[in-house]
């Protein structure tokens, strides 16, 4: 220990190399099957060991692993190469059915308050746990309740990066109306709405702010080197009132509070997508009232009338 504290270097005098090599071998085989040649190469390139091992010495380390409860076998693959593999070891993570049920309940509860980046990190965390336990039911249960079960996580991560940089991109999108097509947008954000994940941004096809279901995005075909400023983007300014105190209001990026008291909040929103705004205002229900402009207010009232009529028609 004095030698290590003095020069911060690990030498042969500082460890039991038999025990250490057995641990190195365990770590290597825990990753997957390895041939004798692969094991020798790993030991030779190891920063502390830097030496190969004989087949007899390898058997000594394997016997050491067996004595602590590991089941190690040599199997021959389709390429006719023999490899050593750990089938069972005493350090496996095991979960009871009750523990799996509790984890599922906790996951369902916390994902409701997560943003997409946190959700992706959580999903990767459970995927990592799944790789350490031999319980197919746990893995399948977590996949079923994950909001990312039908989403390509590599595409999601790339889109998150594009949103952070507000990149102008071309995506291949499987539209429910017109099938697969290329859409050019300026990526803005990725959010969860009603249990589904959407990419938001300014679309060049209709020159308006829109949303795209993430599980319908097949790929990012291009990231533009230079951004194009939308020249004919039509925006509207809407003022609406919520019958609730301002501290309970969660604003979007394009909204701001222009007046409030303890029981009422007046909000201004600027948007180029009337459909998304109508969806947002409908979520508020009876506590929401549109103040300005009259044209948008009248369209919203007609929408409410049509919805009401749908409940009374034969």
C-alpha cells in the first residue's frame, strides 16, 4: 500500500495475480463466449497483465471460477471454433415476481413526469438491468409499458440532437394519409402528448408549425448545412383566459402571461398551427375562454358546436 500511495502504480507486488486474473477472466466471459485465442489477446493487451496465458493456466482460472459457483463450458460454434462461456454464476441479478410488479408500478408512475431525454435514459437503464438478469418476463413487461416500445432509439437520439441545434432536416415520414414521403422541417422539440411522442417543428410543405408522430419517422435523410428562413410563415396571435391561478399554469415556449390575479390568468400565444392550438385549448375544458381574435374564437365555437352535435345525432 505504501508503494501504491507513493507512485500510484500497480505492480506485481501489489496484488494476488492468480485471483486478479480469475476476476479478469470472469469479466471477459460475462460479456459473451470467448475462444482461447481471444482470451490470450485480451490478457496480452491488458494494461496491468500484458502477458499471454497457457492453456493449462487457463484451466486453473476456470476451475477457480467453478469453485465459486460459476458454470463454465466450452462450446463449438458454427464456425467450428471452440469458445468458453459462463452459463450460470452466483452474481446474477434475480428479481421475484413481486419485485417485478413493484418496478413496473414505479415506472408507470414516474414516466408521466419525465421529459423525453429522461425517458430515454430510463429506458436504457432498464435495458441494462435486463441484460444482467435471465428473466424474459421482466424484459417483455418493461417493453410493453415503455413509451419507446415501437420507436427506434437511435433515430430518437439523433432527433434530440437536431432539436438542440434547431437543425433543418429532411425526414422520411410514413403519413397515414399519403404514405411514405420526405418532409423538410426545422426541428424544434420532442415532447410526450397523450402517451405518444411527437417531433415538433416548422414544416416547409405547409409553411406552418406542426407535429409528427415519432414512430412514423423512418429515418433522417439529410441535415442541411445551411438553414432556410421560412419566408411566408403565417402566424396568428391568440389571447385566452384560464380560470385558475398563474402558479398552476404550465406555459409552452410560444406563450406568455399578460395579466393575472389569484383566480384568473390571461395568456397570449403566437402560433402558425391553428389545429395544434385548438387541441391545446380543448384540453383545458370549461376553465378556458378565448378572448381574441374574434375570427379564431368563432372557429373554435363552431368546433364545439360540431362536437356537441355529434353526441345528439342518430
